[in-house]
C-alpha cells in the first residue's frame, strides 16, 4: 500500500510541528512519499515564510536592502534545524542564495526556496531521501503542467524510495523554476499521488476535515465524514475552502480518495473525499456554503419565449464584456442573469446599453447586494420536500427568497437572499436539515 501525504504550512511552522509530522509519518509504513509546504505562522502576529520571500523580492525590485527580511527567513530554518537536532549545512546554501539575489533572481525561484528548505530539513528528520520538485514536475512552454512527462519522471525517480518533495513549484523547459498558485502544494501532492498510483492521498492541515457549515456562522457544525468529489466541487465553488480546487482533478481522474486530516489531532479520522459511495449519509444534506456580492439583471419582454436566440443574444453581451454568469433563472416573459457584482459595476452602463440593442427588452431592472447559498447533498436525490424545507426555513426566519434554483441532478439547491440576511439564512437552513443535538 502507498500513501502520498502532504503537510501544509501550519504543520511545519516550527520544530514542535516537525515532530508531529514525524510521528504521523513513521506511524504508518505506507506513508513513503511526503510533500511539504513552506513553514506557516507560529502565532497570529507571525509571518509565513512565503510572504517573507515575496517581500524580499519586492525589496530587491525597489532597490531596498532585503537583508533584514532575509535574515528572518534564515533564522526560522536555523531554529527548526537546531531544535530538531539536524546537521544539514543550510547556511552555505542560504549564503549562495543571497548572493544570487544580489546578482538577479526570478521571483518564482526565490519564493520556491521556502518549500525547498522545508523539504531539505524534513528529509533529514525523517531519514528519507530529498527529491527536488524540479527533477520531475515539468511545465510545457505555455505554462501548463506536462502531466505525461512529469508522471513518467516521478515514477522513474521515486520508485521503491521513501522521499520528501517540496511542493508548489516545478521547472520550465528552459530550466527556469515556475511556482504554482497559492495552495500549489496541494496540487503537487495530488499530482504525485496520481503519478505513483497511490491508494490514498492524505492532506494534513490544521482542521479535522470539512464541516457542514462555516463555524464562524454556525456554532459547532457537524463534521463531514464522507463526501463525493461532486459535492466537494459544489461546496468549494461556493466558498467552503479546505483543499485547493486544482488538487481535486488529478486524483479524481485516477480514482484515488483524498483524506483531509488534522496534524494537531491525528487521532481524528477527518473527511474522506471519494468518487462515489454506497454509504448512506447521516443527514439529507452534506453541507451548506455561500458567497455574498452578486447582482441580478432582470430582463422583461413580452413573448420572449417565442423569440428564437433570445437567451444566446443576452449571454453574448456578457461574454463580449468578459463577465461570466452564475445562474440564469427564467420565466415565459422574464430572464434573470446573476453575476458577480464587482465584475459588473464598472461595465454596468455599457452592458445595459448593449442588452437594449441586442434584444430590445421592455424593461431591465437591477437588484444588487445579493448572496447565493448552496445546499448540497447526495441524500437529497432520494428524499422529497427539500426545496419546500429550504423555503419554509427562510420564511420562518422572516427572510425573503430572491431566487431559488435546483439542478437536474438533485445534488444541490441554490437560493438567493439579501447580503444582510446571509448568515441568518445559513443558520436557518442548517437547523432544519442538521438539527443541533
């Protein structure tokens, strides 16, 4: 059995966290491939190593000395190495890195050193081999990950070895380092799991998996034990973020489950993310998530339904202005397009004028400051009255529903409410579907 395990920045913040990681890895011989992020914050007022490295680069760009900030980075790694009793001579490498900074270094290469040094230290601490991500994670000239060659390279290099891999970066065809977006270590771990055909991809962070709702809104929300990729996609899109979205696709394609675990509470089973499951969910819904900041463009025109191409013409206006739509509820003589308000406001009058020219509507009305809430769960497919329960919950809470939409898959129900009712609406829906014990 093989488990690829990824540890986030909070799991590597200091020597005490390094020790927790070592105990977790050595507790299971199947955990032979370890992917690490750069050290995160040790306390609320602390700095993430990645942020310090970005700041170093900004100093260099403006001709300001980066020595003070860089010394903070060096001291963090020195402290971890000393407290863990490590012998790695990182001072020489840091000196070479600082000299390169003076001569000229790319932002990507400088920022990638956060993960690089974390992996160097963790490899020695675990007694594993260090495997630089630049040796296998390859990008094509257009900046996209070359999965075929990357997978082949990792299988060749890492076969039958216990390795520690720095996350978040790879190498371009010309040899330059390229950094993935924030959260890229999740992607590195997923790619490694897919390449090696892992049985499980464990993603260790500072929370014990997904919760059925945002704990800042709902008190002690129920933990989610099992969630499907489709449910996760719906909830993640609406703001429930524990795992980098791009980390889902490589393992999903290979049918590899993801286990979200808590480094600080390794006894918790966390959340299993799977392709499909025959397990019966404990509740009808799996979770609730949402976002604020939408605007509804309500278009009215008599006999709209008989005008061929009406919807296409409307959406063409939004496409031409670079605005993507979220939902599009409609009636016989009405059509509503819901978009992100911050994308729409700067082009508002231009879009309205183009809509008038494109479809000659009887009227157009705007309704701003809306929030969308997704109620998601595979259990809804085999139960009745879900939409009614959502409406009833909001009605009892004296919250007016501005929009409701249910997909044909019956996996989710989307409701729109005023921004100011967002938190109250989530609590009301949660209490109906997942009553507090």
